[in-house]
């Protein structure tokens, strides 16, 4: 009896070790997307923090740079795309560094074209991360927690992309919102409220550009959530071969003979 219990305990410990190693490789390995998800959240948090002190723009730029580097390295993109992403990210960091060092002499708050360029660049580089994350995540042979982490990171990136769009609209067609007393964080706040379709109503777009972006974000965000994320979670643990087989079987009636088989006698 004691020997049986020892064998069971040993099997449980072995299974736990294998499970832990699998999770570690999936989430923290060279192809793991937990780091991308964490850096996405860090960037979200850095935006409101960056409004508190003078070097906040540089803080946001550095967090975006780390996010892009992490996403591109995990997604194993082609060298040309990686170079484009690095050059764009470097430009964002340089602009924010110059603005931080020179202060009022080169203050983005007083230079509309600097603001617009900065916002366009960092929105573009974040938008580059979105398709490469999804492409790499769905190339995995098995749907794992790593795939879930990649899907969640891509979903959160949608909010950052549209937040940049709202900020750009606020620069070129000010004011973006009908309500007064807004700041840079208002764009991110409004973006995620719209993405989740919560719709508190405390901020509303003041022009057609903002309304168009809000409409597209609500539709795209919900479509992504109920299709991509829901599909990944529902098929957690299944291999892509099994998924293709299930889709193929659903195209035929259960009682119908498979294609190419002899008719019943």
C-alpha cells in the first residue's frame, strides 16, 4: 500500500514538473508572449504616469521601444520589417529626448507639427506590432496559454492604437472632446472605455473624425473579442490539425458517406 502511494506521489510530481516546464517555455521562452503582454500593460500605465513630470514623454517612448523590441523579437519578423520598426521607434525616442532636454525651447505642447509627428510615429510603430503578433501566435502547432497571452496583447494594442488616433485628431482638429479639462490620458481612457463598449458618457467626441474613430474601435474591438480571443480560449490545448479536422467534419452530414467512399450495399 505504501509503495502504491509513493508511486502516485512520484507520478504527480513528475506531471507537475512537466506542466511547469511547458508553461515556462510557452510564456517565457524565446517564443513566449507573456513578455509582450506585460510590456503592453506597462505602456498603458506609463501614459498617465508620464503626465506627472517633465520627462514623462521620454518614459512613454522608452516603454513603447521596449514593447516593439519584445514583440518583434518574439514574432521573428523579417529583417526589413524589423529595421523599419527600429528606425521608427528610434525616431520616437529621439523626438521625446530632444523635447525633454530642451524644455520650453522645443516643447511639443507649443509645436503642433512636433506633436503630430510624434503621435503618428508611435501609433504607426505600435500598429506594426499588431499583425506580426497575431501571425506568429496562430502559427503555433498547439493552442496554449502562450497563444492566449498573444491574443490578449493584440487586443490591448488596439486600445493603444486608437488612443494615438484620438490624440492626433485632437492635435489637427482641436478639440477632440466636447468636455473641457482633458489631457493626454483622456485619449487612452476614452479609447479603452470605447473598446470595451462600457460607454460611461463622461467624454464624447466633438467632431466627425473622433466619432468615426470611436465607431470603428467599438466595432473592431468587439469583433476581435468575440472571434479571435473567444476562439483561442475555447480551443485551448488543441492542435491546429485537430481544429482543421473538426471544421472539415462539420461540413458534412453525420450520416453522409465520406467523399470517395463506396456507396453502402
